[in-house]
C-alpha cells in the first residue's frame, strides 16, 4: 500500500528500441547486469536529475553515461 501512496513520484517508461540501444551502450562500457543496464538506460532516456544506486558497478557505468550519480 505504501508503494501506491508514492506512485505519483514515479515515471513508468516503456521499453522501446531506443531504451534497448542505450542499454547496449551501457553493457559495452563495462561489466554490468542486463537489468542494471536497462535501469541506467531508462534514466538516461528520461533525462533524470539524479541517479541513486547502492551498486558500485552500476554507479561506474551510470557516470560513464554522463548521469549525475549518488552512491548510497
């Protein structure tokens, strides 16, 4: 139920060929899991202001993709 209270703060992004192409670029930049690459590619595509992660590898790739990143 708590998730539904916060849903207004989320943006649902359809996985398109553009998202997949960005994810492929993420995968080419270093060792990262596929779902993490999709997560980063959605952030890049939506031009997010701040990308939060607790995954060091995801942080490195997100920075390579020119995202402003905070490792938590």
